[in-house]
C-alpha cells in the first residue's frame, strides 16, 4: 500500500512545538495492578562500553562504532553501551546478529541522536533489526521532518526509529519527527514514559506493542497511529495505556493501515486536539466492521465520544483484559528479566 505524504494544507497547520519534559498520563490515578510489571530476576550485564563525542582512552566517539566494534556477532549476553551527553549526528543500525544491546543515555534532553533521511521507510535515525534491545533516556530525531524545518510540499516519510526486532523496549526515550516518526514495524515492543512527536501516521506498522505512560504530541493535522494488522487472527496491535495526547492537531487517533487494524487507548488523557470522529478507515471504507478501534476509561476534552464514528468497538471484558495485560506482549517474562538500571 502506498502511504501518501502530507500536503501543503496539512504542512501549513504544523507548528513547532517544543518537546515536553513530562513522562506520562497521570498514572497515579489508576490501579496499581494495571501499572506494575511482574517481578523477575534481571539478567546480568556481560560487558560495558562507553561512547563520548569527545573521545578518550578506550572510549568510542560514535554509537555505531561502539556497536560494530564493541558488540560481538551472535552475542548472547547483555552489552551495556553508556552514551555520554551530546548530539550524535549519525544514523545507527543494530544488526540482526547483535542482540542484547542496551543503549543507555544520561537524559533524553541531553543525549540526542540526530540523523537525516527521507522518503524511505527502511532508513531511520535508529534502525533496530536485532531481538532483545533496550534504549533508555535517549532522544532519537529525524532532522529532515522536524516541524517548521521545511516548506511547502517537501514533506516525506522520515523515520526516527524503526523497531524490527522482537522484544525491543524503550524507557524514557523521545522520538521526534513529522511524518512516520516511529516505525513500529514487527515484533513485540514496550514503550514506557516516552515522548513521541509527529503529525502524520507517526506511530505506524505491524508491531505488537504497548505504550505505557507516554506523551503523544500531535504537532499538526494528521493521524497518531496507522496500525497494519492484516488478518483477523493476527497478534499485532497498539495498546496505549495511561498515555497523554497533547499538541495543536487536529489529529485522529488512528487510521487503518491494514484490513484488521487494531488500536486501543486505555485510561488515557486526550486533549481537544483530537478530531471528534476519532478514527478513519482510510482504504478500508465498507470494511469498518473488521477494524478494532476502541477507547476505554479515557478523559479530557478530546475524550467525548458522542461524535465518534459509529463503528468504534465496544470491547468485551475478556477482550479488554487480553489487550491491557502485559501478557499481550510478554507471556514468558522477558520484560522482568531485562537488566535495567536507574
């Protein structure tokens, strides 16, 4: 399916909104049982390496060099890559044969990876092809499509992060772009306390993913999600729990990138930037009954569902439980076994 670029009207509505330093959707108001992950034994770190743009003895100056030279092929133990504050002007790829990479920044406001690519969904500032990947406290930015950086119709898909491995997770990271910011391509993914900015389809793909306590900033006319589940029994879908939708919009919560697209906003705060209709069938007009678009327990000016599309789903208790449970993305405990540190 060809995914269109945003036009001049939409581009004209884009405003340059600064990245907010807020981490979630008022999670303290919700049930703790929904919020916590199951406990397990964290895996040990097998190797620790360092990246600093200023260099130094035994220190890599680019993240890509650290991955290429510091992480063994067919790696079986977690490698912690400590990334010092700075702006890293590079495009980073984590190859399929280098799993168990843990990229840890200082703060997402000071540790920034800024790449530049456009027009190709298979290029990104960060391309994760490997399974078992963690990023923490880092901003990933595609500088081509940041709001206000380009004029007229010269707006193309420009991906900040492409997550194509299984068991990829991101904690307190930021994803900055305009169109197609976050390619949640395939695999099971977890995003917690992250900030995601864009306008058109800026969370898209066929991933099986949970977004927990994230801030979603819609900087112009467009669509937050474009989920690509293509079969009725496909496992994929986007679950956004305790999220907070902000920005200028106007924005739809999602449009159907696949015939059985599935997205749930659960106990989230939706600003007035959300379009009253909420959802768009895109190329699946006449097949809306196949789509699973739902909102449960949301609030805010944009949470009024009185003008929503008639085909928005009402989930059964069992359907809801299966989606909001961590087991939707993790039925074997991989999240609890990650070697996260403060």
